[in-house]
C-alpha cells in the first residue's frame, strides 16, 4: 500500500495562531532557529535563536506561505528584509500571555531550493507539537534538547511602539 504524502501542518498552525493572536489583540512572537537558511540581522541572534515580533504593526508585507515567512521589519531603526523557512520556526506565542505552540526543528531548506521546481517532495514528517499554556509553566522557546540557556522573556510593562519616520 502506498504511503499517502501530505504537506506539513506547521505552516497552517503558524498562520492559525498568528490570526488568533491578532484577533485577540495579542502580539504574536516567533522563535526561530537561526542558521544559514534564515535571513535575519545577525546582531540580534542570541544562542542560535532569534525572537521576532510578527504583528501587523511591527512588520510590512507579511507573507506566511507553506515554505517561507517573508516580511520587512526595523531592527535598531534600520529596515531589514526577513526570510524564514517555516521549518526553522520552533515556536509561536502571544507575548502578553505566553500561550502558543512549540515545534521541533526541521532540516533547513536552502534558499535556492525555495525558488527551484521540486522534482519530488520528500515525505512530510508529522511534527511533534507541544502546547504551551503560559510562560510561567513552560517557556515557549524551550525544546526537548535545550540545556537551560533560553532567551530572556520579553520585558513586562510598557508595550513597544513603532515610530514612523518620514
């Protein structure tokens, strides 16, 4: 009997949780495993990971498709184009509540492969999904192979704001 090949559930869950955060007035954050397959400002990578605010207020031209997440954002006041393979996203959570979902890292997809036609897609692996109910119970950026060095939680209190520069 032939094995049925399906697409990964990860991009669908990311879009759904992003929409849920946006609909509830929460700020969606992504935790991304930063390597050569991601295009992010390297100065903001800590311990091989970067945490990104992907709210509509903090991004421009946000596109979340099945293979890549693409948007423009400002880091330290400078604009950057961000390109993330969906498989490198290891968590999405609401900054205010810590509610979200974490995923195991997948093998990186080279940037060139995204724009070349695929001959035959590899069989999709079912992601192991871990629900996170709050940041106090379990930080959203954790994964089973973490050694305890996690990025600090976002600062509480005043919400970040964008400054429009004309």
